[in-house]
C-alpha cells in the first residue's frame, strides 16, 4: 500500500519525505487555507520535494472551469494530479482530462456507485472519505471493501485512495481491505510507529547492554 501525506504544510512534508516512506501528497482547499500559502507556490514547492503524485484541487464547479483550472494546476509540475469533486461536472471534467493524459483524483466520494462512475470516467485515483462517514455513524471501511470488490470484478485500473483517515486503525483496516493508497495526516502517520512495548523493550535491552560493558565497532 502506498502512503500519501495529507497536508499542505511544506515543513511536515519535507520531514516525512526524508523517511523514504512517503509516495505522494494530497491537498485540498481547507489544507491550503491551513497552510496560509498561495496554492501555486505551495504546490510548486511540494512537487519539488516529493517524487510522487501531488494532488491539487480545482475550485470551479462547472466542467469547463474545472478543465481550465486543472490544466493551470498541471502546468505547475509534471507530478501534479488534478483533484476534482465527485459531481456530474467533475466526472465530465475527469473524463476529458484523463483522455488527454492528465492524472486525476476524484474526491468527496461517499458511495460505491460514485466510485464506479469515477472509474468509468477514467480517474487515476478515487478518494472515498472514511472518517467523514464514521462521523455520521456509517461504517467508512465498508465502503473501501465495496469499492475494492467492484474494481476487482471489472479490472478497473483506477487506484483506490483511502482518504479522511483519522486513526492508526483506519490505516490498518485499509491495508487489510486492499486499498492501493492511504492518504494520512502527519499526526496519524506519527502514531503508526509508536508502541509502548517497543519503547519498554528497547529500554531493557539498552540497560542490559550497558551491564555487559561491551561496545560495537
Ligand atoms: C484527502 O484527499 C482529503 O481531502 C482528506 O483526507 C479529507 O480529510 P478530512 O475528512 O479529515 O478533512
């Protein structure tokens, strides 16, 4: 499973990219607001840091406007992925941009039928939002399982990009369900590595090693 980092904070992206564990980046208008940056400057800087796809979201709501904004964003760097909302206009823009060879990420997906339509529109990625479904007491992980089954049934090449992940368990469950990508906020990424028994075990090993009086190298 690929890991994308879900932020427009350049410092956090640089730090996590240096681990070698990050395969791409997703942003959205709310994350751009939080960063306090101009979208074109932030995306250009992020694209220079990370080798993989960097999603930048259009804000037009009509097909022509989305195509135009998408092409403007794509000029920023070769690794820009154009993020489009899952509306009928967004699907039409996705089809047009995908047919022209642009990478596309269809976002705000909350149902399996929406994901089926995005695949038929040639989306590179579909972004089902797990956390926001959980927020309204609908099991977001069921949606991941449904989309996985549908895409596998028909051999769709659209990659299942699990989004709106809030917890370490979300990440684990997405991996078990076969999501191609998980986009993860930096705070949740940090939680994946930590385990109290790792810390406790390491402290014990180091204490015993000290008692041996030995050194390596
Ligand atoms: C990523 O593509 C999405 O925009 C993001 O994961 C949404 O997460 P949220 O529901 O926590 O805002």
